[in-house]
C-alpha cells in the first residue's frame, strides 16, 4: 500500500474481514456450547470436546486477528489521523480492540478465579458488541476516493 493511501487494498480488507469473522464465529459458538448446550448436563463427551476445540480455534483466531490489526497500525491509522479522518471512530475501535486483547490476555494468563471471572465476562461483552464500533468506523469512511 502506498504511504499516502488510507484505504486498504482489497486483499488486505479480505484478510481483516476473514480474521474478524473467524474470531467472532468461534467466540459466539464457544459461548453457545459453554453456556447453552453444555450447561444443561447429561450430554455425551462429544459436546465437551467440541467446546474445547472451539476454544482452541478461538485462540488461533485471536492470534490471527492481532496480526491482521497490527498490520494496519503503521500505515492506515497514521495516514487517516494525519488528515483528521475518522479519528473518533478509529480511536473508539482501537480502544475496544485494545481492551479486548487485554481481557483475552487476562483469560489466558491471569492467576485467580476472581480475575478470570470478571475479565471473561468483560471479554465476552466486548466481543459481542464489537460490531458496533466497527460499523461506526466503517460508516465514517469518505465516500469519494481521490
């Protein structure tokens, strides 16, 4: 991408959306398995195994998403902000993503059930709501391209 270009290339945009969909889908499916299907009890081990594998897939999706979003930081963000474009929505999205990453890190590394509990609920809440700041940011895009 040219340093003056703000928009992402089509390939880069596909990677961003693929990473988002992968992370969102695996997170929501894990929540459905953990708090829905497996909460009722009396199910065979296949459901519990699927929950475990979905959590592994979500971890892989999170790593992919971190790489993909990190790839936008050197060019996309500074180029837009230097032109005063989508600063509020970009800051809101980046703040949401940063808090999301921190709560994910706490889930993986935190010692103590209390920390894991509140960080888990916060992580799920942010994850389910993340399409809102993303939609806000996308709605702020300039409609005409130079």
